[in-house]
C-alpha cells in the first residue's frame, strides 16, 4: 500500500505550483476574472511547456502520463492555486481525441488549438445523454442544429466538440469550428467565462464526426474526477486560511481559535476533508474498471465532494466573519469556486441519485 | 392552547392585505420576488406609500406618528408585507435610531429628526462596527474630541449598509479613553455631507455593493448632535440592539422564499420529471418546510409572550439562530434547484459584465442571493455570539 504521489508526480506538482504562483497571482486572476473572452495564451503555452497538459494523457496517445492519479495530482494543484485556465475543457476534449482522433491530441498537448466540449443542453440539467441537438447527413457532410448550455471557455476556444443526435437516434460527437457557432458569452460567479451556444444549420465536413457517445462518457467521467481533485486543492487552501485566521484574529482579548466551539468545527471539517480525499482516491482507482463500477465510485466521490466542499466554503466564510464576505480576501474567491464545482458535471443530489441507481442495477 | 388569531386580528390582517393589493406597485414586488436589488428611489417610493397610510413607523409611540399596534398586529404586518413581496423598510433610522431618540434624545432632537424620517428627508446609516472589532462593538476606537461647541471626529467605520445612499450616520465614538471599554463611549449624529467624511464601497462575495467603509477625518460635529449624555453611549447602543434583533427570525421572508422555491422546483426538470418530484430534492424541500412551520409557531410563542408583557431576551437569540439558518438553507436549495444555471453572474451586479440574464428567468439572481445571505449568520451579532447568549441565559451554563 502506498498513498504517496511518487517522485515524478511530486516533481510535476512542485513545478506547477511554482509556475502558477508566479504567473497567476490572485491579483492577476482578479484583474482577468470575468473579462471576455478571457484566455491568456502565454500562460497556456507555459502550462503546455512544463508538461501539465501532457501529464493528463497516456504515452501511447502522445502524452506522458494519463494515469488517473496524474489527473488528480494536476487538478488538485490547479485548485490550490485557484487557476482558472481552461484545463478541464482540455482534459475532456483531449480524452475524446485520444479515443477518436489521436492525431489531434498532439496539438492540444503542445498548447496549440484550444478545444472545449459542449455536451449539456439548456433543458437537460446535468444529464449528457438527454440530447435534442440534431446531426443530419448532407451531400457535403453534416448539418448541425441545436442549443448547448454553459459551455466552459467556449469564447476562447478554437474548436468545440458538440454532441448531437443522428437520424438513427444515437448520439455522436462533432468537431465544430468555434467561429461557426453563435455564442453568447458571460462571466460566472467563480471568475470564469462560459457561453450559451446556438447551432443553426451549421455545415461541417464528413470528417467532423469524431465518434459515438462512448468517448463522451469517458470524457465526462475523467472530467468529474478532475473536478473532485480540484475541489480538494480548493478546500485545503480554505482550511489553511481559516486556521491562520483563527490563530491570529483576536476578539474579546483572545484569538478566536481559543473557543472550543470553533476548534470542534474545524476538527469536523478536517475529518470531512480526509473523507473527501479518500473518496477521490477510490474514484481514481476505479477509473480502469467497467463503466458501472467506475461511475458508481465517481458518483460517490462527486457526492462527497459536493457536500464537503460547500460545507467547507460556508464554514470558511462564517469563521472569517464579515471580512470573509468581501472580495478583498482570497477566501471568498476560493469559497465561490468550491460552491460552483457542485454545479458542474452533476451536483451532490444528481450523483447520490446515480449512485443509488447504479447500486440497484 | 389556541393558535388562531382573534377576530380583531383577522380583520386587521384583511385590512393589511387590502392595502397591499391596492398600494404596492407590482414593479416593486416583482423585483423583490425575483431577488433583484431595489434602487434608492424605489425604496424611497415604498417608504412614502407606507408613510401616507401612517404605517412607515408603526412601532413608534402614537404621539410621534406610530400606529399604536399591538405586538401581534406588528407581527401580522411583517408577515403580510413579506408575503406580498413588499420591499424591506430600511431600518437604520426608523427602527434603530428612532427608539433611541425617543427614549434618550432631547426634545429638540425628537422634533427635528423624527418628522424628517417620516417624510423621507434623511437616509440614515449605522456607524457601529469598526475594522477588526467584529461582534465586539465596545472596542470603539473612533475618537470625538470636544473643541468649543463642536466635536472633532476621527476614525473609521465599516460594514455600513447602504452608506452610499445615506446623508446621515449615527456613530459610536470614544469621548474618553480611560476606564473600561464600555465607558467613555458617546452616541453622535453625523452629517455625511460634512468635510472629512469619505465613503468607500466594499464589494461582497456576490459582486455587489451593499456595504461600505466610512472614513472620518477631522469631521466637525455640532455638540447638539450628541444624543443623551456624554459617555453613556454604550447604554443607548445596547438599547438599540434589542430592537435590531427582534425581527430577525425572518419567518415572512422565509415563507416568501420557500414559495418561490416551490415554483422553481415545479418548473425545473430532472430525469424527465419536475424537480419537485425528485425524491432527494423533495426530501430537502420537505425538511425546510417542516422547519419553517415549526419556526412560525416558535416565533408566535415568543410574540404571544411579548404581547403578555414579557420582554423578549435570549428568545430573540434563539429566533435569530434558527431563522437565519433556515433562510440560508432555502437560498441554498434555490441555488441547487437551478442546476448548471447557478453559475452565470447576474447582469445587474456592479462588478458584472453580463448584459442580459442567462438561462431560465428564475435562475438569474439566485446564486448572488445565496452568497449575499451568508451575511445573515454573521451580522447583527454572529450566530456564535447568539449561541453564547442562549447557553448563558437560557441554559445557565
């Protein structure tokens, strides 16, 4: 049994931590938060150069990692730095490429064309298999129609992988140039950008059809794992900042951390966070199993994270008091990211429901 | 045991409802229902409507323009205005300062300031909290030194709600540095248009501008703006805070928010059926409904005791704890209900860059509101402080 990261992975984590600290201080992040289209190509190239993108994909596909624990190590580090770079879209799009269009992965790993995914639809909540967008065969290729919801970093992307239903009712994925999609971009509460997409008779060539729905499920699975790991990094930072505050903030003549009531609440948070970390380890270990086993462990993790991250965020704000309510402090930005992770790729209820369904099957 | 209102109380409720039906503009209640922020002018418009009916300051003694209502009538009014999604009446002048002036102010102060409040001529804000003080209000560091017939005020106040709208601020200031922290505090009314007053916005979690920092640099305040006696400010401040905490259960607001949540849960769909029928969500909703029904009766029990003459003491702490937790839970459920559309930033926030709402109309402000309401368990004496009061006063621990 060995729960350490190992030398190579630890080295990557250290390098990435330093890079993000230098490149993406909170000041820079705040200045960029919510601005359109928000994408810092220089930082992106830096991430590619130090191997953060390549670490997400296996060697046979052109990467130099790809183990689920590589993914969690990278994303926990991103979470700890509150990095808002489009790494989740890259991971999910790259996972589709690795399975369906391996020749495209090299460019993505090198930090070239940025690709995002648009699997969710406005009516469908968190269910990626509820697809109404259509793909119709034409003489020149395919014609795509439909709407996609809350597509992360879509404005900054060069291409978008879109899910659509073919005539036989099956879901397929299509690679669509971002420029051919009507986008309405907006800022999100966690300082990122997303967009509502409308595809109105978008014509794409035959080779734009990448694959069926299998790679989409794989991408959503690894995306959920990545979000869980990112949340761990966010929560660790929330815990550290709150502990620091409890030790230094004096009220009624003593540090507020002397209050046993607050000590016990922090102790409970610590226990919950360790439980959450274990759930993510369980999920990462199950990534190679059959889809049902994998998804059950992922739902267990995303449920655990959904509850624990929100609670950690709320407690961090509460224990900071008024100052925790302001944009002045890092803690509020980390708290919002922790809360918003529950709204991406399924919240605690969605995953508890899926866990129950998969357990009954 | 009788949970029903008397015939007179029912008649009063009918009267309040009729007034709200006739006088509350839909464009204001729509905004409140959707959780959107009202402008200063819109708040003043509602104040003026209430003032015309004589209901802007119903809790004041009749001779100053109060309505002479019983405790139960006041509770009914609060419930009905919340139910109708009426705008919040800004409490700083009407509910916090006014009772202090009525009890401790000079005749000249009462004659000058109270009618101006009813006419909406001043917008008051509260200068209690200071940086680093938190719930420890007695650690006042802002100083006021006597210079002839003026005080010269220097210091900083913070968490000042709607300070950007205000022209007047009531402040706790230190007029004597010796003795215990509670001694040497005085209660001063400061004209914010005076030289040396600077208001700086604090942007909160939700990206909105509601609270401010107030910097006071050599601000000259005429001595007639001292309330009561010099050095007795802590007594007045504590008296004021009992008023701040009485309506903190917010049962009316919770009921309105829960009603809106039910509508959203019937509209949103999850797994091919309304979200309200999703067993996990339905269980969460049911827990909140049950807690609210319980809290309504707990509140009425405190109201009934108050109607018999018992002064609400630590009971108001209990109501504050449960009431704020419940409002936060309902806002968290509402955020949960809108799913992925909880993420977009609402278009109206000053730090926002979004031109128009994203997703279903009901989704727009819910996350901002959830974030904003995190304040409920922090302000007005944090819930941790309230629990200390309950432990000490109700449990004798």
